[in-house]
C-alpha cells in the first residue's frame, strides 16, 4: 500500500462484488453493502476476466462459511484485512458480534465512506492494525473481542501480500484468541505450475505493484497446509475456487476452512 493511502485492491474487490448475486441474513442490510460496493465502483476499475471469476468463487466460499458458522451458533466474526467488505452489514445477526480488523488507512477511509452514505455501523467493532508492526491481540481487545467465546476468523485476500513469517505470526496470534470450536477461513495463493500460469501471475503482480501493493507469498499445496498446522489450525475443508464457479481457473488458490487446534 502507498503510505497513508487506502488499499486500491480492496476497493477493486468491493467494486467487483457490486455485480454479484449474494445471500444475506434475515436481519442483514444487503442494501447497505451494495450501496458501498456501487459507490466504490464509480471510481475504481473492477477486476475482470479470470480474476473476476476467481473472486466469484472466493466470495461464495467466504459467504457460505459465514452463514454456516452463524447457523452453527458461533457468536463472533472477525473480518481480518476487512477492506471494504460488507459482511458485517449483509450477515448482521442478533447475538453475533462482527469485528473488522484492518490497516488504519484503509479502515479510516472505509468508515468515512460509510458515514457519508448514512450506513449504520454502531453494532460493528473496528480494530486498526498494521500486521507487520502492530499488536493484533491488543487491537482486538480494544474492539471488544472475547477470546473465551467461539469466533470465526475470515482472512480473505490477504495472505499473498504478506511475507510467510508475518502470515504465520498473524495466524498464530488469532489462534491464541480462538476459543474451542473456533474456525478460520482463508485463501492461499498457489505457485504457478505452467508457463502460461506464471505469465498470468506476473500480470497480476505488476498490476498490484502499480498501486503500491506487492504480491509476496505463494505456496505449494503441502506448504500451505503445513503453515496452517504450524500456526495452530487444523484444515477441515479444502476447496478450489473452480469448485464454486466453473468459470474460474482451477489450481490458482486453496480455499480452506480450519478448526482451532487445542492449546497445550
């Protein structure tokens, strides 16, 4: 990210979602989420082509994981690197606390936009943190996260931008705040296996680098899953984006739902 500026890639993802059909909870505010996406779509280029198709599959995975967790009785949802995500609005549910954790510059811009649009956010907790330097646990404490209650941690669209060691540290911190039966949902970008896929990844890398965001980490399947286990998370469901959208390119990423391992 450019110093002091909000994430352009997060804005682009939100703009892309303005065109997607998505579920919502009975008490949710999908109109508020859509107004946020439409507002961003006015001034931010929306991803297209294979990247858009990947985002459709990824969005379906994280939406479905969220609704399933709420139905199963989870009481907290922490949206990590929330960007301009609107799930706290779309899936608002009595008895469920949503907390958005994000870089201070992006969160400040988003909150100002929500205020300008007149969208109610009084029931949402906000925690600002730079994942490379700040104390994430302290930020979550300040936003009212209860580490003794079950939590779903959503880590979407983040891992590729962090060094592997930073990602390990973040996931380990989330595990220390995970009560029994807490869950993690995460997408992990995979290393390209063909020249054509390597070329496509390079185009993506150049595009995000042009707006100050560097793609840093891609995994083999085994290394990705090993990182989760080493961070305290036991993979329970592994999905390819193409399983959720047949127009997406298979093998570009793993979508993983994991369960918090028991702490010793």
